[in-house]
C-alpha cells in the first residue's frame, strides 16, 4: 500500500508539472498571437472569397453547445430511467458535464477579460482587452471574444468522446479543429481566441476525468484508466 501511494503521488506530481508546462506554453502562444498574428490573420480572412466564408459559416454552427447539451442529457435520462444501462448513462452524463463546464469557464473568462471581437476592429478600430476597465459593458457581445466558446465546446466534446471511443480520436479532433478554424475564418474570433478555447475545452475534460475516474469513485463509465 505504501509503495502504491508513493507511485500515485509521483504520477500526480508529473501530471501537475505537465499541466503547468502546458499553461505556460499556452500563455506564450496567446501573447505571440495577440501581438503578431491576430490582426493580420483577421484581415486576411476578411478578404476571403464569399463562398469560403459561407461554407465555414455553416461549419461554425456545429460549435453551438445547445445541441450537445440537450442530446447528451436526453441520452442520460434514457439510459438511466428507461433502458437502465448505468455505463451508458454515466457516459452521457460525463459528456454533458464536460461541455457544460467548458462553456461556463469560457463565459466567465469572456466577461472578466472583456476582449473586443474582430467586428469591433473592422467597424470602430478597437482592439485589445477591457480587463483593467471592467464594467457592465464587458457583458456585451462585442467584448466577449476571448476565449472562443464554440471552440471550447467542440474540443471538450472531441476529448470526452475519444475517451470512450479511442479509434475515432483523430476524426473527432479534426472536427474540433475545423470548427475552431471556422470561428477565425468568419472573423467572429481572433486566432488566439480559438487557441484559448481549445485549451479550455481540453482541460475541462481532463479535470473532470481526474475527479470522476479517481480510485475513490465507485461508478464506472466503462473506461480503462
């Protein structure tokens, strides 16, 4: 038992170090994008052919969390109370929770940071964040650019599903990347917004996985850890 505890503590320290490293890398990438890439990429996307932006305007609709929240919760109720399949019910609930948590975190950060959306740059020349001048205006649509909620939704969806269906992992993350890219291409978000959204989505799932699938938990989703 003592050896197992040491092994578990060692794994925890390694996991914490990796998480800290990933966060530092994320901040560096966001800062570089903020100062050197966001505006040039947004200007380039603004000049894209209408057919391209129309296509990605359809793709971006797949990042709306409502569809996945309603669907996963409906599956949870079905497998919990009608078919009575606990494993599937827990999977559906884990999916619902992952998407919900990533969305809540993304929305909280949006309001706190208060970053101008690309539309504000194109229309009024406004670029930057309202973090140091926080007000009720941070709740307005034009100041909720960072991070991308659609991207957070699709990356949390992709990772949560890939935990249960590992063979579909590449396809799922290609889908998430496509939706994340669509937010930049239709100039609804900057590049760094989508990068941050992807991180929020992934880390939300990893955090929930550590809580739900910890050795102290009794229920199972049929996931081998």
